[in-house]
């Protein structure tokens, strides 16, 4: 899956035309599912109206080529339910539900929050999204295990960076419950302990290579998968040298995509970080030298 960026115009408005073109490009270059309006899509600074329009634009663009998952999470359970129900009416393929940020609920509050959203849209698959570095609260394995018993909660995006936690989730959830890496650099290690794939940032640039890495691992070609991982590792780190999605939007601009900059309060890459990004992309053949 690709955690898709949101393109902006110079005046800061959403560039839906570029979003459409980028979605098609990603679907043709290794992406099976597009996750729209997640962290990488700058959801905190998008209005709900902008998000609904993006869902529809991307859905139309990749119909028959890729699935679309909507980021409809919120730290307000009521808002998350409303947004998810609207996404459900659009006929999307699922939703991504982030752990509520700032209000820092206890585990029982997290359980009830996600259960309430799932029960309000019982036919729409839900992916839990655990990213404690951004939300200040960790969704613990025992809570994930309880939530996995709800029929339409089908997966978790694990971005805690804790492989032991991934192992605990895998041990305590049914085989059909999917685990996705939330960090490109941890995709291969997470596959080794039972994950199915990645909700990726780097796939904006190397989607086919990531698809090949995952396929190689699934086919038992671990050495090949490791070689791809190690080749891409410098890019994984370059894309997270500062707050995502600042570097990946800079990378796409370097390739000629008019995606604009990030919305405040995010800012542009510093010159030193930009140089690291350019050098890494050139070495991987993602930019022409010079």
C-alpha cells in the first residue's frame, strides 16, 4: 500500500488534477492499494470537504487498478464515525483509523473508540493505525487482540518501531488478521515475524522494487529480498530524516511532479537535508546525475 501525499497548488489549495495523475502513476508502479488522507497525506491540515473530494478523485482515477483506503480517523470518536460513514457511502475499500491523538485515552478508551467506529460501519473493513511517536499513546498488543475479534477490523498498521510488539500481535491475533509495517526500513524485518506488507512512503519512488522485495520474501527468496532491502535502505532513511511528508514531497518535486510544498505548520527541507536526498536518489538512479 502507498500512503499517498496530497498535492497542493502554489496558493495552498489542493491540486486534485495532480492527485489524479499521481494516483494512476502509483497504481501502475507497484501499488496495490492507495491510502488517502493519512499522515503522509497531511490529514491534520485538510478539511473534511477536501478529504471527501480527494477520496472520490482517487477512487475514480484508479478504478479497476488499485483499491482505495480512506484515512477517516480522529481524536473525536463522533467525528471519526461520521467521516467513516461518509466514506462507506462512497463505496471505498476500507478505512485507516489512527489512535486518537492529544487526548491520550487509556487502553479501554481505545478499545471502545475503535469498536464504536467499526460497529457504525459494519460492512467496511478497518485498519488500525498505531503510531505512538505522533499520538503519544501506544495501542498495546492485548488491545489489538481484543479488537481483532470484531469482524470488520481486519488489520493494523504498526508504526511503533517495536519488533517485539509486532511479534506479540502476531501471536495473539488470528492468521487472517493482517499486520502492515508503518516504517519502510522495518518492512523486511516485520515480514520475518508475520507481517503481510507495508503502508509505504518510499513506494512513491520505488513501488515496483518494494513489491519485488515482498514477493521474493513470500516465495522464500530471502537473500534476494535482503539485497533489495539493503539497496533501498539509504532511501528509507533519507525520506525520514525530518518529519514526513516533507522529504517525499521534495523528492517528487525533484522528479518533476508539481506536488507543491507541505502546509504549515510543516516546512520545507533544509538545504543540507535536500542535498542528502538528491545524492541518495541519484545513486539509486531515481534522478539523473547533475
